[in-house]
C-alpha cells in the first residue's frame, strides 16, 4: 500500500533521480491514466452504490430508530472528511497509487466491520464500519483530481468528467444488488439489508488491485517531474499549510465560487438522498424499488457527466454551476411534493444527481484551475474535507428534519442552500465582466 515508488517513477516530492532521463510523453500517459481510473471506478461504483442503498436501512433495523438511519450516510461522509487530508498527503508524498489504493483497502475493512456488526447485532460496530467506508468516498473524490494531474487546461473538465462518468455502470448496478444481497445475507444468517456489503468489500479490493497494478507511471509523481522547478515549493509541510491554502481560496472569487458550489451542492445531495430509502420504505416500497430509485439517482450523478464536462469546457464553469442550482430547486420541489408517489420520488432523485454532477464537475475544475500549483494539492484535500463535512452535517440533520417536518420539509430546507452558491457565482460573473 505504501511501498516506495518504482524505479522508473519519480522519488517522493517529484524530483527526478536522473535529471538527464527521457521522461514519458505527457499526453500518452494522460490517456492511459484516465483509462485506468475509469476501469477502477466501474468496479468501485458497485461498492459505493450498495453502501448508499442499504446503509440507512441496516442501521434503522439494528437500532429501531428512523433518526439513527440518517447517521449511516453521515458517518460515511464524516469518515471521508476525516480521511481526505491524510489520503491526499499520502498521494502527495508517495503518489496516487498509494493514496487511492490505501483509501479503497480501508473501505474494504470497513465493509467487513459492518458485516461483523450486523452478525452480532451491534449497531455501534456497524456504525464504526460505515465511518471506515468513508475512505472509499475520499478515494473516489480524489480520483477525479488524479485525472487532471497531467491534463491540459482546455481538457481538464472533460478528463475529470470521464472519470466521474465511469462510475455509472457499477454505481447503478450496486443498489440493484439489494435483492441478491438479501439472498446472500440469509445464507450467512445476517440481516437482509447487510448482504450488499459482501459485494462492496469485494469491489473495493478489486479496485485497489487495478490501481496498484495498472496506474503506472504515477500521474502525480510524473507531473512533479515534468514541473521540477515548482516541485520543491510544493513539497514541504502539507498538513501545516492547509490554512494557508484556504486563505488562498478566499482571495480568489473564482476559487471561492468553485469551493462553495462543491461544498453546498454535496450537502444538498447527501441530506435528501440519505432519507429517501427510509421514506420509500415507510410508504411500502420494496427493497427492489428502493434500489432502483437510488440507481436512478446515481445515474443522474454520473451518466451525464461527460456532457457536463464538455459544457463546462465550452460555455464556462460558472454557467454550468448556475444551471445546477436551477436543477437542484426542481429536484427538491418534485421529490418534496411527491408524497407516496414512487415515480415522482425517483424522478426527483434523478434530477438531484444531475444537479450534483453540474456542481461537482464544474466546481472541481474551476477550483483546481483558480489556484496556483504551489497550493493545488492542499486545496484539493481541503475541498474534499469540507465537502464531506458538509455532507455529514446534512446527513446528521436529515433524520431530525424528517422527524420534525417530514420528507417535504427536508427538501425545502435543502433547497435553501442554492442561494449562497448562486450569489457567489453571480458576483464572480459580474466582477469578471
């Protein structure tokens, strides 16, 4: 997981051992990197999709509490927030192979811990496993930045969006494994909602193996070699420079717009998505219907991302971010007023995923290109941490909102978060003009 880089890759800090060596072609390595990341995401998507569809239901059945169900997604996102910076620091020191591989290995351990908690009927143990599963989310998010390590400016959004899109197949398939997962769980003597975690564990291990074996040369280490003059300035004190990185973001209206879109867009998505399976189950929906709804939501998140990336490259990052805010409002309006109409909830969740895609693809690209190379790694780690902290807060509060004001009240509260994002984007657009 943390072995030293191969001899044909750069040493940690990105300084070449042999300054006279012929370096690989940047464009060729970029194409290979994107292809490998896409292959890994196809597999990893199965693992994360199963977690999203079954985590809340499992915790509700272990605790008997609807409010506790919201803590399933909360702990996954909180775990991602806690692990984003350490995994980013590991990537900075040892390369993307080390950082991404470590994240998915920790996630596989988390899936095993959830299964142990389900077998013993111990909700605290299952919740701890969900916290560890956050490493999978953190690694997924950092995969999109890995796609931009070697990308040229006019192709960054497209490269990032292709990696996001590649998760579609696995992520849509994952929630639909609730039925087979229930059969597996019965065979193992486990609660039915825990069966998908067996598939999740296998998927995380497979994704880590793909990255370990195929992501060569490491894109982050190679990028540092190709920019050797900047590498020493980026090397030192990763963790101690986080506050400086955030000050760097605050000084740039474009970077601040990208970060705000990422953080609040993630909060909207997580808060609504967390309680949707519970809401559907309380209206008599089967596990298959719940899985299908979450599959549509994940399809919205990932399937259209290449189009979103193309739009962000052609018409601009800010217009795509603003379009995403409009879709967020439509999604929460449709889902929040659906009542027991399952088709309306499914349609609202699909639009929620599309809106998240707009905010994430355009916001990530805008943020990365708005900060200089000296701060970029730190800013990326900080943005993932803030994204997941916001998601954790949204997931934690979602159960309480549903208990107090119903599923419609939760959607109304989530829709309010589009206001600050829209304000930042409009301010940046007006200032630029």
